[in-house]
C-alpha cells in the first residue's frame, strides 16, 4: 500500500504557515502527557477531524512470548455481562483549528514501516502548508510530583534553539533507543518544515495519568503557539491530583523520604541555576 492509499483526507482547509502538533501513545507518553496534552487542545479549541492514517499496516497485535509481553501489543477490550462493550484498536487522526492555522495529530507510535508512516504525515504537511512540526512527549525521571516538570527541547535546526530558550526549556542530551519522532525530525527538512520536540521530565515513581504534568505542558505549549486558552479546568484537576498523590505518599514512609530528597535536589538545582545567571 502507498501513502496515498493509507492516508485518507476528509477535508483540506486552506492554511498558511501552519503548525502541526503531534501526540503519540507508546514510547514517550508517560503519564499520558503526550496524548493528554494534545487531546486537551483538541477539546478546548473544538478542532475538527480532517484526516486519518489507516492503522492496519503499522502495528503488531500478536507478539510471540509470555502473556506479559503479548499483553503490551494486543488491543484493550472490555466485556461486561457476556457482551463486548469496547475494543480499542489503534487510531491515527488529524484535527484542524483553521483560525489558528493549527493542525493536531493524535495517534500511536508505529511498530512497523516508520518511513511509510512518516510519508503519510509529510504528505499532509505539504498539502496543508505546514511550516513547523511540534512533538509533545514525556519521560520518567527524578522530579517530585510537588514541583513543575523539567522541560527539554530538541530541534531540527540550530537556528531554532535561541527562539526556544525564551520558553524556559533546557536543551536535550541523550543517547539510547530512538523514537519515531526522532526519525521524523531527521526527515523534516525534506518537506521544508522545522521540527521541535518538547519533552517533559515527570515523576518516575508514579504510574497512570498525570494531570499536573499535562497542565504544565499545555500552558507552555499554549505560549509557544500563542493560543489564548482558558486552562482553569486543568488547574483544578491538577491541584486535586497533587493532593491525592501527596496523601498516598505520606502513608508510605520510605516513599515520603524519597520524595523529600527529590524536592531538596530539585530546589538546590534551581538555586544553583539562579546563582549562575546572576
């Protein structure tokens, strides 16, 4: 199958100097920060679905091995009272908010055929006159849940680094297993687009959705995109989540001590940074 068969475009709005924001489940979606942030933007902006990528060629559903390994690849199902209520197959959907020349993508990192999946994205990039691509992601690290996540930036071109500096981000440094978005970044110049990866370091000791990190990344992304958004609902959810987690942590003395050490290290690092800049 070619990318023209895999990518279905329902609507092609006329945009100029558009931005495409990417979210992918999988490798860099800890705390649901990638998909949670972009889905929140879709909801707040009332963005409309305009295109989708057929998932069939890109994913493994039956990985040989133990049940624990196989479960990571099989679609999630819900069965209730003898009836199938839900089957979650992968979906890769593009949305658009034309007033802001903004395209949003929520999908699943492909297991297979990265080049073909990338060509589908780049075809829409060309068709919608997208000039900048922004990926939002996360990774677990030594950040306490009581502090803002550290944000790191990776750019497809050195000239973008000074511009990104104004958003209070750090420059990434990393060696290890790569992601599909890193592959995209190496190819973005072929379609005349800049690409930026905005990745949050979130508490590594927590599992599940992290509303506080989603709020922090959404606020920073809204500034980067110059979007006037009402984020009060995010702040409310974030505060409630932090209080709930703190109550649970305090019931575990060993974990509470770990968090206090992380807080001290985080705060001391900020003091050192302020001293260097003064």
